[in-house]
């Protein structure tokens, strides 16, 4: 046991180092840093080292270096540190977003969410039927409906942390395009998480009940943070207000994990609701920004990605995988671009929105891990969905550059 505890800093250091190398390589080839971080931590896992992460992936087999470097206690620490990093990063993202363009463009956001989710769901339903026919993709605990819903949830999801980081690196996060993209991405991912929860419960639970729970929790959260934000400059000292903000973010993350299976949405809502308190944003950014982006966020990416073994995707199964990834990418790009143009965005801005909303990123991987653990999919399909998350992340940067959007063109 002592030896396993000694391996904890080794595992953390390895993930951070590989993420740093991946980020540096990505910048040299014109990719966003976070794309390199994600690719790096995936490749250093079972794909290269062999084995599996102990006690996490149901159905995985084989031994190798990864289970020696990351014993059970190390995985537990990675989960806690990574979750904290995700909470703090999504808070930072929310604090930089002006909610006013979100309110002005509520119709656009709703149409983006509907078009992308519906289009991807159609592809996912067809893909689920195809994969069931081929065999070897549906998990032992899944009925036909649960399998289809689980696959749809993973493919619909948007990699909000990855998207936010790319927009931040390209100077677009504080623009109207950035605000619309992040709010749409958050709503799409929330929907995907609700669908995955229904699938994990056997597709017999009422989706309406879960939506009511999520909406009620969000309403309470927004009300609480709004009161805190107004009190920041009057009744509460800055230090006390910021401490309360951090506490609310962590509580929102815990509540979101209980309701949706992820700590992502709650802290983002907290940050957006408190975004008017510029002193809070500056304080949190100054003290935590670098540590969160360069250490804690890579640990979260590493925890989500360490469970995928791309060796499962041999030459005989790559055909269906590539076809499904291509179909989902094309549908998301077409839906995102079409809605953005119809609702008044310029071609460059519409291209930027579409490029970011096609990115499944780490959330595709995270949802895939959850439905794998529930026995709804096989380790082979988990590897395929991991590849989908990687491919759409790598595509996001070049597609954004190709759109021709300029940061100054969309500033609110």
C-alpha cells in the first residue's frame, strides 16, 4: 500500500509532463495546446503502455505498464484532483463570459442545440442498428433502446472544456461568437448527459423527470450566485465573496455530478452568473489561472483518457468507426453553420461556431467511459468513441483557422 501511495506523484508528474510535451508539439504544427494535451495523455495510456486502469473499465483485460504506474489509489487521487481542476477551469471560463449576448441570441442558441442534437441523434440511431448487426459493439447489459440512447449521448456531447480552451487561446472566448458557442455547447452537453443517464437506467426512467430536476437545480443555483454577485461590492468583503464563489462552484460541481454524472455544468453556470464581478474574475485568474490550465486541467484530461485502449481498433473494424465519425462531423458542421447563417452571423463567424460545436472532445470520452462502466457498450466501442473525441478535437483548430474569423470582429 505504501508503494502504491509513492506512485501517486509519479502518475501525476507523468500526465502533466506528457500533456506539456503534447501541447508544445501541437503549437509547433499549428494546433491548439489542449489538442496536444488530450492526444498526449491518451497515447501514454493503455494504447502505448498496455494493460488497463485497475477496477475502472468493466470488461477490459490484459496487463501492462499502465496498471503498474496507476494503481487503484492513484486513480482515486487523479479523479479528485482532475474533478477539482475541471470545476475551477469551468468557473474561470464562466467568469469571462458576458451573458448579455446569450440573452439576445437565445433563439439562436435554442436552434443550434436542436439542430445539432437532432441531426446527430439520427446518425447515432442508424449507427446503433448497423453496429448491432455487425456484433461486438453492444454491451452485455444493454437492450436495443438503451444502446441506441447511449451511443447518441456520446456522439451528441460537446467537449466544452476543450472548446473553451481553444477559444481562449485564439482570443475568441470574450466575444459574442465565444459566448454563443460556449452556451450552446453547454446546453448540448447537458442534454447528452441527461440522455446517457436515461440509458444507464435502462431507458425506462422518465427523461422529463430528469429535465425537471436539472432545471430546478439550475434555477436555484443562478438565484444564489446572482445574490452573491450583487453583494460583492456592498455587503461582503471581496475575500469573503470570492471564497463563497469558490464554495458555490465546488458545491455546484458535486450536485452536477450527482444529477448528470459530471461536474462540468454547475461551475460554468456559477461563473456566468457572477461574471459581472470583474474583481472576482481578476482575483481567481491571477492566483489560479496558470496552475489550473497547465496542471489541474491536464490531470482531468488524463483521468478521462487513461481508460481507452486504441489497440482495440484493428484494421477489420476501422471502416465502420471512420464512417460514423465522418457522418457525425459533417452533420454537426452543416447544422451549426446553417443555423448560424440563418440567424444572421457572417460566414467567418458561422464557420467558427460550426467548427467548435463539432468537437466532441473529452466529453465524448467521459460519457463513453460512463456507459462502458454500466455495461451498455464494449471496450471496442469505447475505443472507437475515444478516437471520435480525439479526431474532432484535432479538427477543431484547423477548421477554426479556415473559417477566417478574427477576434476583433465579434467583440461585444
